[in-house]
C-alpha cells in the first residue's frame, strides 16, 4: 500500500504498516516512509 510522504513529496510504499481507527471510526493505515523515515498516514483502505 502506498501513502504520500510530505517530506519526500512523492508516493512511497508504507514500511511497517499498522491498521488504526481514527476518532470518528474510519479506518486508516499508519507507517513509516522507507526513504526518509517520516511517519506516513493513509485514510481509507486498511
């Protein structure tokens, strides 16, 4: 699964993806950018 990295300004494959649920109950995926190690977050498909 890919997410947009704001530091690299590109879509990257999520490293160590974790399924999370936001406060409003929607599913999301949280992980780390493999290039710069910044946290990346994708709302929706998890």
